[in-house]
C-alpha cells in the first residue's frame, strides 16, 4: 500500500490526490502537510482550522482547499445521520441560518 500524506485521517479510506501542497493547522497550531484532497477533508473536520500553501505549491492551492472544505461535512468518511451543526458543512450551517 502506498503511503498517504500526513493530513489523511487513518480511518479515511481515500487515496491522496496530487502532491503534498498545503499545511493545515488547528486552533493550537498543530498541523499536518497534505494533498489538496486530504487537506480539505482535515480542514473540514477542525474547529478554527487554517490552511497555508507550501512554498512550492501551485497558485491557488490553499484557496482551493479552503473552498472545498466549506462544502464537506466533518469526518465525511463516517456514515450516519447528520443533524447537529457540528456534523454539517460550513455551507450547510450557513444555509440553515439564512432561512
């Protein structure tokens, strides 16, 4: 099995997509470098997470991760009902407040 980037959660079954191009940090500045795919999935699962491009990242890598994360539910690889705000994506929570 090929190793995956450090941003990939052990329970997330998906493979990396592309090169390691971003660093995702949590609220206390612990972080992991990852591909855009796992970077977005990790960022979506963090409270007050941030994403930064690595020095050799292609233009727009961090904003693509940020945008993708907004549409993902936290721990999106876990199946089951999602009804609580902490289980929904940022976009879904925003839509609930705009109704």
